C-alpha cells in the first residue's frame, strides 16, 4: 500500500521528463534554412578550372622582384600578426577538444583557522585548529547531445578562417610590393627619358645663345629656351626624388631600413610578357578561391555550429564526478584511516528557469550567423564587380598601350631619318634636338601606358584573389578566350 503511490509517482514523473526532453529536442534540432548564394547563381562557372601558379609575381620575369617578395613574406610584421591569430585559433580548437576527455586533478589545502563555537562542532572542540585536505578529483562531461562536438567543429572552422586571413595578408602584401615595384619601374624609366630631354634642351639653349651672339635672334628666344630647360631640369630632379622614395617604400615593405633601398637596382619589367595575357569574361571559378571569401564562408559555418550548440543548452547535461582523498581537523589526523573521503556518482543539470538567458544567447548566435552571411554576400558581389572592372581595365589599358607603342615606333623611324639627314648636313642640330624632344614625350606616354597595363593586371589579380596566369607558356596563355 505504501510502495504503490511512490512507484506511480516515479513512473508519472519519468513520463513527464521524457515528454519534456522530446519537446525540447524538437526545438533544438530544427533545420537551418538560411541560404548562401553560390557563385553559379550569379555568374556562370567555367567547365575547367585552369592550373594557377601560386607565385603569380614570377610571371613578371624579374628576378629582383621575386627576391623582394620572398623576403617581404618572410619578415613582414603583418604576416606575423596574422600567423599569431592562426596559432590562437588552433589553441582554441585544442582547448575545446580537451573538454571531451576526462579531467583528473589533485587538490590540496592546509591552513590554520578558527571555527565557530555555535555551529555544528560539539562542546569542548578546539575552535582554533589546523585543517588539512588532499584529494584527487575526476570529472567527465558526457557529450550525449553533441554540444561540445559542435563547439569543436566551430573552432575548426575558425582555424580555417584564421588561415584565410593569413593568406589574405600575404596576398595584400604581395600586391603592395608589386605595385610599389611598378611605380619604381616607371620612375626609373621616366628618369632615363627625362635626362635625354634635359640634354636636348640644354643644347637648344646653347644654340640660341650662339645665335643671339651673332644677332640672328633676340633675347626673348634665349630666355624661352632657358625656361624650357629649367622646367625640364626641375622635372628631372623631381623624378630622381621619386626614385629614392619608391626605393624607401620597397625597403619598408620587405621589413628593412631605408639604406636597403639603395641596393635595389632598376627593374626589368617587360610589358610584352603581361600584355600577352588575355581574359574576356569573369572567371567565377577563380573568384571562389579568394582567401577573404573562403574566410567568410568558414565564419558562417563556425556561426552555424555555435547556433546549434546554443540550442542544445535546453537539454540536460550529464557529468560523472568522483573524488578520493583525506580530510581532517588537525594535520596529525590527516593520515589516519578514518580521515578518508570518497564520492562517485552522476551529476545531471536540467535548465528550468534561467531568466531567458538561453533564448537571448540563441538570438545572439542567430544574429551573428545572419551577419556573417550578409557580409559574405556583400563581399561576393564586390568581388564580382572588381573582377569585371579589372577585366575592362586590362582590355582598355592594353589597347591604349598598343596605340601609344605604334605612335612611338613611328616616331622612332622618323627620328632615325632625321639623324641621317643631320649627318648628311641637310638638317640642323636644332631641328634634331626638337625632334628628339617630341620622341621623348612619346616615350614618356608609352612608359605611362605600360604602367597602366601593369597596374590593371595587378588590380585584377587582387580581385581574383591571386594570379590568373596558367602554368602554360606565357605567350600562349588565353584564359577565358
């Protein structure tokens, strides 16, 4: 008669408990219906992905540039910072993995204390005594619902994201070095052309002075020639300073002092090598490899795992705990057999009322996931736009350079004819210098067009997350043709 009501209550409470678990489980394991747009939804993906060289800068065929890139990627503080983030992410992953393993520890305590005379201690017990405690503890958290596994998966995705950040830092640094090297190349080439221009204008000043001396021209012609010479000389000084500044910039990018820049020789960039690369459509299969997009995708997956783990907080947790040791008042009693203590048993924790803490945490994780998805979509659209702009810039800059180069070649042929006429005595030195000045201006225009081609290709490389040159011979590379 006395046992039946107890069994009945136990059975009824067990049914309620199981019903609660099933109800919460339906809420916990609901499907995540958030959608991530794929590249194929925005742009057609190529049937075949070309083999891409990781060291895309080697296609510029400049050994000095290769050495500068190698040193910059080795010594850059920004790379060290990104690498430290990756190491921190790896440590977090290992920390989360350790939670699944049993935890064993040894706790000790020894102190002198005064006990209350009006508490649980009997009359005559010495209120001032020594207390000793030494025990080994065991704790094993049973991951029945997979919460810790999801947290571990989230930390793995964050490690992938940290690696993507490191790759992004390397790409940005390589882009910065190559861009500075292109500007340095332009400054060096412009300096050589400007020096020739200064020499020609100096000869024109001397010719004008000689004509003024014999009375064939007035002083205005002499002064005009001097002004043009001074302007050209000032341009030469400015370009010389730009050469020094770009050397210092390159030295800083490779992690060296300004004096290192004095060792950097003039570049040997050949525009024909880059101009032969043809691309006519957006290679969305290459955009997908951008490290920043890969990092954002990993962040989305990490946020999803965190959200799933947050839902599992509704379910009870199960731990197995145990301890064994000695405990006594009076250090002399600590080693007595009667001072032994031990415990072993499960610990079950079922959240019932927490003031909305779990709900708030789930809402925060959901918002973090949605923000990561929005960031990815925004970055994806930006990458596609940058790629389209890059392709347009490559095409337009190549056409402009071809036009400037044709004009330069025609001017060179004319100048060669003028040189022959001068040697034959049918053209004066003044006319030859003026023709040389015109040729120098066309050379500067052609060099400027070269720089635009280099910069356009580098911008496209940045938009695609790396080089789009194949490992095939450069002259026959026609990606996207």
